[in-house]
C-alpha cells in the first residue's frame, strides 16, 4: 500500500458526485497514488457504494463522535462545521503525506509530482494572493497537528468563517516563507481566473493541471443537454465544465442506479 494519497471530502451526495468525477479524473491521467474520500454520515448508502468502488478508502468522519477536543471546539464554533470536517484529513496517519483536493476540482494532467512537496504547499488565492487557496494543498497527516488546529480554531475562529481562513492563519508563514511551498497557480486554477485574466488563461492554459470550480458554479448544478451532450454555461467556463461532464457521462452516470433528480443538494 502506498504511503501517500490523494484526499477529498464529501458531506452529501452532491459533493459525492464531485468526488466520483475527481477520482475518475485521477485515473484518466494515470496517477500512481491511491485516493481516499472522507465522508460524513449524511452521505447515502447508494453513494457510499459508488465511492467504495472507486476510492482506496472511504473514511466516515463524525466530528461530534470523535475526540472531546473536537466536540468542545464545535460547540463553541458551530459555524465551522464543514471546516472541522476538512481538517480531519490530518488524522489519516496511515499515510505519510497527502494532497487534499476539494470535491469541486478536476485533475486535467498528471500531477503526481505534488507529492514531492512539503506541508503546507498550496497555490495563491486569486482574491488575495498572500493567502493560499485551500482547495488544493499538500499536508502531512499528524494527530498533533490535528489537535493543534482544533485548539487554534476554537480559540481564534476563522477570519473568513471557513477552512481557508483557519488554515491561512495557522500556516501563516506561507506568504513570506519557503517559496517551494508556493504551488504554481496551474495546480489550482480557480474559475475566477477564467474571466479576470483571460489572456493569461489563453497563453498558459495548455499547461493547466487542476481546475477548481469555486463558488456557486458547481459543475453538477449546471444545466446539461442530454441530447447534444453539452453543458449549458457561460462561454468562459463552458470548455472546463464540458470536461467535467464528459467524464461524468462516460464514467459515472452510466453506472448510477439512482436518478440524478433524487440526489438532493443538502
Ligand atoms: N464540502 C462538502 N459539503 C458541503 C460543502 C463543502 O463536502 O456542503 C467539501 C467539498 O469537498 C468541497 C470543500 O468542502 O469541495 C470546500 O467547499 P467548496 O468547494 O464548496 O468551497 P469553494 O471552493 O467554492 O470555496
Ligand atoms: Mn472548492
């Protein structure tokens, strides 16, 4: 068993679809590393079955039932529910290193070289480039780091109410420290770049490694025309969303028993 793994998270079946497509994208580019998905009890059994078929491990995390420290921190900071779930990746101590990928990312080209980086490596956020975007990051599982993150979160909260604010405060030397921990933007191209600097996207786009569909434009929420097999989306996003849907149609949909309409976004 490999001691390094990709890790993603799904707390419901919608994000579960994202995780499935993400895992297929890793297969498509021939990644040598296994993928692990963290889920919460709200993920349905039907979805778990799909995830188990594709992921090396499906790990159920129930923040309320885990450690006392987590429980207490959660009570103090109920708004950080999903954030606490994400930092559970530090508990995957059966691995020496992990690369976390949001379930709304898509790996376009092989990027196994990410495992050569150290904690905490991540790409700049387009909104505030002195912060890293927490949709893609290299980390080192450690019970101690997990517990420090929980303590930090319960004492200080998160300046943006989510995991990105928390992780940027905790790993605050990222902005000014070791430049090797700055991943090229190509490893986490967020959809905001699609319209904010289009010439750069056109110039560098062929080297794009990972797309990240941040914000409200989640691929699985787009209108899809089944007759033409094309996604209906704003032009600047269409090619990237089409990639996601091509993979979904070819690899995931064909094997789903459940109708898409039954999958609720909760
Ligand atoms: N997530 C989840 N359920 C939710 C919201 C988020 O499982 O209801 C997970 C999922 O892996 C997602 C990540 O947390 O990709 C971060 O949330 P999101 O991608 O929606 O935030 P954004 O990247 O748009 O800021
Ligand atoms: Mn995301």
